[in-house]
């Protein structure tokens, strides 16, 4: 027996549109983000997946994306859980800055290192390694047991919290996962064993909404 695990990054947020480092800040979806979320729901409905449970962060761009997806799928009655463990990477002192402001304040080389290294965090923030240190224990304790019961799971979260999970699922290195781009509201559909081992992956990718890597 296998289960279906679907991972979805939230739709475009107001700060994604402005090219700002977002992290744990809580902007809502843009109109484009709402459209992207509806698209994700429709394409998952076309896949004929029936979810048993859904997980999301406590940030409204992810929560609202989840609500829209479930509404489009006519599955609003399923059990769902929200937790800070699935929040985006905390960008610390970079939060609220755009790339140019960050480069002026901290220097281009440092900003590049903070954005694209696996284990070096910005001041007051998290690295991807730090993010994985909260995402993966939550996954093991709260999500993985559903596969043993042959349940289908939807996770709607953020670029870096999902990267941490993908790194684990696909047995990728820190360098490999940093090269993985995640489009906004583009479902990744895994078939997983009862032990959580990935047996197949299918990417449902739209033509736009590419990753900005900033939350």
C-alpha cells in the first residue's frame, strides 16, 4: 500500500510581489496569489486525490492558500493542523528589506551567503539547516504516522520549510536542495510507502510564479 503526500508552496504574497524578505512576517496573498491557489486546487481536483488530513504553518499566506485549495477540491471538511514548525525560514534582520536595501546595509557578499548557504544564518535569523531542525522532527512525529495508516496528506507551507522536507524525502544534500526552485502554488505529488519512502514524484508546475527564495 502507498499513500499520497502533496506539498504546496503558498501563492504569491504581498511581500513576494514587492521582492521583500518575508520569513515569519505575515503578509496576505495578492490577487495573483489567490488565482494561483485556485489553480492549485483545480489541478489537484483533476488528479482525483482525496485527502484525509492537511497541515500548514500559522502564517496566513499559507493558511489561506490551503483554504482555497480545499474549497476548489470540495474537501473543506477534512481535519487540518497548523503549527509554527512549518513556518518559513526566519530571515532575522533581513526581514522587510528588499535585496538592494539588504546589500547596502550588509554588503552583497554577506547577503548572498545568507541566502544561498545551507548553514549560515543572517543576524537574528535561521539558516536552512536551522529550519530543517524544526520541520523534520514535526514531520516525523505528526505527519509520518499517517502513511502507516494509508492516509493521504496535504502540506501547504513555504519555500524553505518545504525545501527542508524535500531534502529529507529525496535524500538530497544541502547543496542540492539549495538548487531546487519551488514555484508558488505548484503542487508536488509524491507516492510514499508506509515507512515514508518516496516511490514516485510528479510536479504540477504552472508557466509562471517562479521561486524568489525570499519566503
